[in-house]
């Protein structure tokens, strides 16, 4: 088979890759819903679309942008993700949400292959589509009788927008070292949604157990974001950087201790430990780091005693 691959040429290679991806997707859809084979179906349905995307992108060697062949490939890049989304929408809301997030790459390929848009113009379109999609899905979330895929898709599109935030800040706005700022805004938005969704008065159809884990992930991500923002963007010293990371940990403890949210408490303690180690190492080397970590151990012991005296709140709906 190795000798035959070069003989296919760019067109044949692109078609072969696309056919393989289509077979993988078709097999995944066939297996989806069968309990014993669901993990295999997930793997296939998460592998097939990237193969097809690679085939469509590789086809540029055979059919340049805005040629008849390039336009056909661009149209396929627009139509195929819609088909993937429709096919998974009713069978598996989580998988449909992942397909929706991945569709941004297909849309970018459509803008490039069929319309010949440059990177900057394509980013403006992707930003607009992302904001419009979030607005529409957010409006749909108001309906208690809405399908379960709406919340999952809203969050998947929101996650995908992190990459758009970086690219927009760097390429469109030319923020250079301040490129982290749009990402900071994105992280605050996700954390704010998580905190709001964990309130007791949130509508039942929006309650999920995993919002606690999402908030914990936000705190973990906030640690490197805080260092980059303070040290690279703001050009602040180690004092400001350590204080910012420590503040993240303190806020996490302040929120998590009364509610006994263990995942949030664990990562908040991690933020405090990182801040203490960094500050101590910057100020006094290894000895300072040891002393700072010792002080943090006392604080964390106090936090653990407070947590042990409280009962965990009732669980939320899974989903």
C-alpha cells in the first residue's frame, strides 16, 4: 500500500482520507447508543471528523482556493459539520456539543476554500458566529422545557471561544503581551457562570453536578493566567504575582468552605501553595520557600477543620 499512496496524487489522496473519515463516522453512528460499545462509538465519532477535516484541508494541493474544486470542498466543509451535529443531536447531547465546538474549524475551512478570505477576515466572521451562537443558545436556556443539548452546546461553544479569544487578541487587536487579557475575561465569564449555576435558586433544568468541577478547573487555569498577566502583561514584580495567585486561593476558600465544595477547596489550597512557594523562592531561595509552605500548611489545616465541621450540601442533577 505504501507504493500506491504516491500514485494517487493529491486529489486521490484527499478523497481516500475523506472516505476513511466518512467510514469511521458512519461506523461510530452505527454503534452509538449500544451500551457496551458506546466508548468505541465516542472514539470513532471524535476521530472521524478530524480525518475529514484533514482531507478537506489537504485537498488545497489538488484544487486551489476559489476554483470550482475548491468551492465544492468549501461547501462540503460547511455542510458536513451540520450533518454531524444533526446526527448526534438526539442520540447524545454531550457528543453533539463537542461536534458543535469542532464545527468552527470546518467553518474556517469554508471561509478559506470557498470564499478565499484571509486569516483576519475569517477571525472576524468566526467571532461573530461564536457570539451569535452563544446569544441564541443563552436565549434558549431560558426555556425549562428546552432539550438537554442546549446547555451542553452553550458550554462547548464557550470553551471553544478561548482559542478565539487568544487569536483575536494577538492577530486582530495586535495586543502582543496583553493578549492574555481577553483570555482573562473569558475565564472570569466561565467562573461567573459556574458560581451562578451553583446557587440554590437556579432553575432545575440548569442544575448540574459538574459545575463544581468546572469552577475548580477555572481556579486551576487562573494560576498560570495570573502569573502571565501580572509578570508579562502588567510587568509587575513577584510580590504582585504572588499576591494575585494567593488572592485566587483565598477567594476559592471563602466560597468553598461554607458550601463544602471539596474540589474547589482542593484547587484553592493548590493556588495558595503555589503562591507561597513562588514568593518564598523569589525572596529567600529554598529556605524562604520552606517557611512560606509551612505557614500555608497551618492555614490549610485550619481550613480543613472548618470543612470537617460542615455537612456537604445536597447533590444536583446529573447531566
